[in-house]
C-alpha cells in the first residue's frame, strides 16, 4: 500500500476505520487505500467499517494478503471463494462476505505447519529484499490495470519486474508462425485440464 500511495501521489496516511487510509486517483477511479491497524485476525472490522462508510459493495474491495501456498515472488488473483484458513481473510469473510477480490502474494511455506504462525508474523529477512522490492514495484506499475479489471496486464507488470526479459547478443532465430496469446491465468477446472490433455 505504501508503494502504491507513494508512486501514485496519494494523500498522506491518516487514521480512520480502525486503520490508516490514503486517498487518491488511479485513472478515473477514486481509490481509498486501507491498512487495518487491528490485530490481523480482526482486520474484517476495519474493512467492513470502511466499506459501509464509503458505500461500497464487496466486489469493489481488493484485499492484498500473504499466501504461504505460493512461492516467494509469485502473485495470483482470486475473486470469491474460501479463506483457506487465513485468519485475516476469515475475519473479512465474517464482516463483508466472500465476494471480494484478492491479490495473493506468495511468501512460501516454512516447511511445517507448527512453524507457520511465527513465520508469517516475522519481518522479511534481508536476503528477500531484492525480489520483494521488484514485486512491490510491479504491483505499483500494474495497479491501474487491476483497478480497470484487467488482471492479466496487472500480473504481466509484476512479471516484468520480477523476471524481466533478457537481452540477447546472439543471432536472432528465424521467426516462427505467430501463436495465439496465452491467457496468464488458467481458469480451467482440474477435470477440464485432464480432458484437454487427451484431446
């Protein structure tokens, strides 16, 4: 949130809705960034209060959260669905329902479920600073696409920061026939993937 606010000229942070907010515009959209200051497992109180005051629907809300089931530096989008045991999302579900958008930001798994609480509550180690900075810059680069509803372009902006295209000094290969663009997010069910594999 800090990176987005700084890069896009948002107002200074101020206390409201049991959290801190910054306001600004991204494209033609008026945006309120919210950093709940409650305990994480009570963050739905802050989100619900802000949503009701701003007269928003759950579909207008996008929650950025850590995701231990994704490798560090990986980002995925999701709309609706369960909370997968994430206590912050569970609280938000309790206060506004499940029909909001999520940006799932991978932090990796510590290896054992008993280590998860300490792992997700500590600061990132210095060794993670480079990929984390690239990821946050990518989020800021692509935020206008996310707000406009183009999740593919949002994820591409992050990918360009985290894994930029390499320049080549070798002789270019002959161009192959153009292929149709691939969707960055595979929305097929497991069954459909299996059926498609054997076509």
